[in-house]
C-alpha cells in the first residue's frame, strides 16, 4: 500500500502541499489560522504495526472534534520515521523548518525520540511523546519542551510486575530484551525491584531488533533453572518470541512475564494460544471493566475493526490532553512558553482511563498500574484483563527522587541489580 493510500485509509485524507509534503485539507474556517501538528510514526520497519496505530489513535481524537479545536481548524502532517533515528531527525527538521508546524507529536522507539528531543532542545518547539519512554527525558536530562502527555518512563511499568512476581514466590528469574535503550531500562526497572525484594536475576539476554530466530536465546533460558522469564520484546519480535517459546515447549513449564508492549493488542491479536495466560503490567488494559475504558474500546473497535493497542490509546489520550489545554487557552498557542507551562500544570481528564492523571514534579505522569493477564473475551479474542492494581505509581516507584537521580542512569551495564 502506498503512503497516500495508507494515510487516506487511516482517516487522514491528506492532500499534497507545495513542498511535496502531506497535510490534512483545511476546514472552512474563514478567519481562523489552522493549528498545524507534525505527527511522526514508524510506518515501515519492525514496529510498523504500532506506528499505524499511532496515526489511528491520534487521528480518531481529532475526527471526534471535527478536526477543529477552540474555533481553529487542525491540520495533521504525518511523516514516517521508519524506526530510524537519522530518519526521525530528518523528518522532524522538515516538519518544523518547512511545514512550520506548531508542535510535534509521536515517534515510537526510544532512539528516535532521543534524536528528536535533542533537536527540539535547541529550538524550543513543543514535542509531545505519548510512548517515547527513555527514562532520562523526565529525569537527569529533562527538556522542558519535551513532554510526556499520556506517556511513561520505560522503567516505571515493570516495577509493579516485579513486586507481584515476588509475591507469587518466584525467586529466580531470567530476562530477555531487545538490545536498545527501551529494553535496557525496562529490564532494569524490573531487576532493581526484584533483587531488592530478595529475588535473583539468573541471567540477562539481549537480542537485536528484528530477530528472526530466537532458538539460541530460548535454549539458554531453558537451561537457567528459573522460576519465570521476563521478556521485553515489541512488534514482530514479540510475536516471534512467543511462538518460538511455545514451539520449544517452554510454555506451561516456565511462566512467561512480559513488559507492557509484549502483550499489546498490536501483537496478541495476531496470535493464538501462544499468548494465553501471559502476565504483564501497564496503566492501560483493554479488558478492564471500567466504563470509560470499555466505551473507548467499543468506539475504537467500531472505527478500525480491532481493539486498541497501547499505541492507539496513548496517542488518542495524548491528543486529548493537549486538546484540553488548547481549549483552556482559547486556541492561542502562539506563546510557546505559556503553552508549555499550561500543559505541565494541567491534568488529563475524561479519558479512557476513567480517572484524572497528573504530572509529577519532573513532568512524567503518575498512574494506577494494572497487573494484566491475557485471556479470551466473550468473542473469543485475546485481551489484557486486570488481576491486580498498584495505585499511584510514579517513575520513581518508592524511591526518593533526589536520591534516585544522584545515581547513574540505567543501561545495559547498569541494571540496578542488588547483589
């Protein structure tokens, strides 16, 4: 499918501009200047499925508002970052310097987000990141105009899962993760809490993005004599890992725990029994009985013929959050500092989560986090259902922020493991 057809099918109905870029057609507001938004997503590459749902969720919110906010039309310009930092930087420059967007949104992989964050650090353009989770963007290297609306840090969500695992009596766990920033930090958040609680990390395996054959890794996991495995894979890698883990005969023998993206709808809707029973942790669970969540799931499913993923939910909620602020400012976002300050002081209200969400003092949202289990719903489709809730989980877990930030950031070498 070519790019124009894809964007048309996801509801953007784009038209070419004089620069050769694509932008949503203007709506008939005679005197109001359009709000121009640059949306970046990986529409090609290993996480393209998630990238498509970034566009879908983001666009769904604006369509519900009639592609207008506070009396101003909204134009969305979509660019494919291909999951590549260099490409993401090139597209961000094009959106800001040629398309003259008012602000940037999106990206998916941590490395692409870091590249764009470094760029906007120098020009002050607001950059909203619902799923870019690199810890230090709201910790040691925070950038005022890089804001996690409806986002989270990588190490934030796995911590409740580690605590839950300890309560299940698991004493030895091995981890496997994609070998880049997001994988390093998600594993570290899990390993830190698990080992501080008396658990042992028996071994850590790292695989490159777009790994086709996981058998060497799974063979090692099988020999580690562990109580469970924690896996941080997303996109096509997650689907391949679950299938091969089952084919290898480990499913049912060694419990499989997952980071939030591991059992995301963008992955499990393509699977069968391979994903059944896997436990993960996240602030969003499409199988929650919360009325607001179910209303969103129903609306998204009716529009796109599938349940929402974390990517679709996050970008819908992120657009909602920023939209609420634009309405509060009566459509005037000409002063970037006033706009950014208003966002940082705001709360996400009336969202699919069914409860207000606020930022901590460092610009990262605080959430109730679900421990979720993959089960079949009444329609025979797999989804994530909450089995336990950890309230008000911040990016700092139970640690004092100042003491936490005085320590080195997580990396492949620094996994926060307590000996």
